[in-house]
C-alpha cells in the first residue's frame, strides 16, 4: 500500500474561531465548529438523542437489576455515611466489594426522585450517552464528523454496551472514564499541554474508585505513547507524566486514605476483604487474585487453559469463543485489521503525528485490556468486555474513514473490502451459534457482506452511485448482527449478578448449562414489568442445562425456565417479588446457598409485613447470610438488613461474638433462614456465617411467614 503523509488528508485539528458576540446561541449550536459541514452538528445531536431514547426504552423491565448494588444505592440515599463508604445497608454493617464512586450518581438520583428502577438505572443510561459523545469528540477532532458518527453508531450497537449502560454494575462508569482518559491523552498529544495529561490522571483516579485496578490496564500503552510521541522535550514529557500520576493518586487515593485511617470500630466492614482492609480488597480479591485465580473468600477461580474452568477457558481466543464472542467480538476482527491498516498508512509520518497516535492509543488500550481479559484465571464475567466497546468503535470509525479517503489505491480499497467480508463471515459464525434466532439473518449478512466487499473493492473505479451503494450494503451487513442482538437486549429485562446480552442461548459460561443459581430472578420494584426470560436465565439450580436464558453461574442449572415462568406470577400483588411465596421460591432451600449468592430472592407479602412490624425499634430489621439475600429484603421493606459474611457469605463479619452482642443489645429483630442448615458462605461448616446460623437455630424460636422461615431473635427457646 502506498503510504501518505497524514497531513495530506487529515490536517491537524484546527483552532476553533470565536463566534461573533451577536450571533444567536441556537444558530451557533446548529452550525457547530467552523470546519464542520453543515449537517455535522444536527446529525450528531440526532444520533445522541436516538441513543438516549433507545437505551431508555423498556428500562424498568430490569426492575432493581443487580439487587446487591441497588440495596447499596438505597442505603446511600438514606444515610450519608453509607453513601460515602458504599455500605450495603443504612446502618453500615458492611460495604459492597467495590469502591463507591459508581454508586454515588445513582444514590443521588434516588435521593431526589425516590427509589425506583428508573431512578437507579437512568444515570447509567446517561453515562452511555456521555461515552458516545466523548467518542465522537475524540474521533471527529482528527478524522472528521463522518468518522465520529460511525464511531458512535458502532459503540451504541455493541450488544454488551446496550446491556451494561442500562444496568447498575460499576462497568458503565468505568467505561466512560476510560474513554475520557484516552480523549485527554489525545488532546495532550496535540500540543504537549500539561493540563490535558493531568485531567487524564484525574479520570484514571476516579475510574479506580469505580472498579479498582481495572482502571490501570490502559496506563502502560498510553504512558509509553506520550513519552515517545508528545511534541515537547523529553524532560518535560516525563515531568508531565509525573504530574499526571500525582493527579491520579490524589483523585483516587483520597477516599482510600480516609477509609484506611478511619477507626474500624466506627465504620462499616470492608466487604470482600478478610482483614477489614480496602487495600487487601484492592490487591487481593479484586486485584491480583483476578489474574491468578487465587481469590481468598470468593467462589473460586477459572484457571482454565484449554480444559476450561468455572469462569470459562482462558487463552488468546477467549474474546471470540461461545462464552464471550456474541457480547463484544462482532467488529473485533475489523478493529484489529483497521488498526494495522491505520498504522501502516501513517507509518512514515513524523514522530508527533496525531493521526498515528490516535490509532496507537485506541489500539493499545484495546490490546492491553483484551489480553488481560483473555488470560485472567480468576472470576470473569462476560459483561466485563464492555470496557472494549469504546476502543473497538473508535478504531472502526477512524480506520474506515482513512481507507475510504485512500480508496483510489488498490491496496486501500482491497483492505476495506476485506474488512467488510471478514466482518460478515464472523457475523455468520456468531449468528450460527443461535440457529433458532432469526435463522434468515445469518445468510442475509453473509451475502450482503460479500456483495458489499466486492463493491468496495471497485469503489474508486465505479460510478458515484455504485460506490455509495456498496458502502451502504457493507455498512448494513456489518452491523446487522450486533444490531439484532442489541435490539433483543433492549427488549429484555436483566437481573442478578451475572447478565449477558442478546437472545437466549447466545452465551454460556464454563461449558455447563445456561442459567444461574436459583435466585428467583431478582427483585422487582413496584409497578415494574419483569421479563420471564431474564428471570429464567438467572434462575436454575446448579445442575443440568437450563433453557431459560442468557447469563448464569458456571455450571448452569435445570430450573431456570421454570423459575423464569414463575416470575410472571410474582407481580400479582404489586409488591417487590410479587406473590405470597417467599424465599422458598428462590431455589436451593429458599434463597440460601447459591440461590442467594448471585441473585436476589423473592419476598412474599407476608414476609414483608412481618419484617416491617416494629422495624423502627431496631438497628437492623433482620440479618441474612449473603448480600443478595439481605438486599432483597431490604429493598422490599426499606429497612436495613444486615448481610452476614458479605457478598459470598465468607467475610468474617460480624464474628459470632459480635453478632451475639448485637442480639443481646436488641439491635436485630429477625434472622432470615437460608433453609440449608446455615449457608456458611464459602467458608464451609467452620465459617463465621455457619457458626452464626447454627447458634441462631439452636437458640431462638422459628417463625414462618408464607413459605419463608425466620428466627425471632427476641424470643429465645424455652
């Protein structure tokens, strides 16, 4: 391929002229930047609005989504102390197993608008819209408005993005802040200004407060890129990188310092740690343990290799396999091809060329993150791959634009056509993994992609109409598969701890069946329209294959579809969780065991009424083994419920002695039975949770409410 000097086609970003003082504001908004075509700003705003409306569509179908985080949001809306620490309950017994930054926007929303599915999830949608806007700004600045619009479209139509920017896990804020980081680095690379690199450090620090060490994955490629390519002296480059690192430490470290210095006796226990230390949580359970699989207190690692593991096979092909591929990889081959093409075209440019820097920044971030995801042996969920969506989208938008500008050269048009053909072939493979889902689509994508590829190969030699027809056919064929999966995702509610995008059967983790542990599909807020598909996919017990749905705990489960069907009947009373049943609907002894580990439990009206009676007289209306179990009852009643043992039930908090003291002081009213003789968390029979459960069962009177079982901690046995 004949290389060009990038400034021939992609001049450096111009300085925006100041608008006339008397020019109306709305006219300036419509016109956009002076170098933009007239259609650029209206198209950008229209696409941004379309993304917002699409992601808001059917939002309440997910109810409280992940009740684990929703309970913490509820607690933060009631207590500023719980807000600051990220406590699971307003009485501050224990925190979630992540830093609290991602909870703060949702908790503020609930403080303003009240507890509801919309109040919890709308901030996540806005993060998705903001990510699309930042992507446009970053790509459009160097490659033009058309490249920015393509980038936005590819990003919004990535199935896992449509999933996670409508869900309340930390990944939405993380993806937004990582995108902001790359944008700031690219701005710094334009003229070597320190402020943009400092802002990049701030963004990474805030991302650390969203999902700890995952925020650092893109730092090595970006730091090396700036050290080599910044348009300033070597000494100044390294000084700027030092200032950026300092900004990162300040932005992310202030909260850590406060938590570590705060007396442990007057703050909540740090969930996910074994020694009540956030630093231990950061570098252990949420950090290096995710890489090695050695995660103390967790449900176990993958350690897969070719033989696979609880969290699926590890290796270079992980992003493309049947567990992950349908979530993120639709345009991943195209992004990799276009990354190589972009670097090739800009190879002979000067050291400080910003077009090449853009390919290296987005491409380096993609490769670094994908490699770590591919080989990490610890806990890994399909939805983690949302972090890759902005990088893939940017590479596609930039690469397609560069090749189209160079289409007069056979090599450029050939690579462009090959990219469309490869994308169509890979979409054909991915769609073939769900043969019962729109079976005609895979053939339409294949034929259309090959026709579009042939047309693009001849684009420069064909007439204008034929060239644009080829572009249209290739574009539609490339995006038809992910668009279908995205629409399926938007039309389905998603609940529980493990969720996946696309239609039923699109992803199966760990080589087992589909569906998760029995959890009854999670909590539903009053008035929400829970979907049977997602309830099923979160529902099966840990046994044979499930027909119920999409995500799920490794090993799957056989009761998934049955529990999914049950979820339709749980709205009859207009209550969270619906019907008169209770925890027994959750599987595995009514919400205990793994049934309460990854999914919220169904709370019957009688159980709700029992816990609400005289709840104001107690610090905690009840205590339950595991955070999901406790969260379900807390969301249903609005009263604090203590999560014994944290998320997995394996944290040593509270100790048996502490729990006995709480009971003696009259601070806890009920203990919620797991129905399994004491879940014990991952600690087994000798774990703190198991000891507490056994002591309660031996000491206090049993009470039933509907099909739920409680122990009244104010009524000792005779």
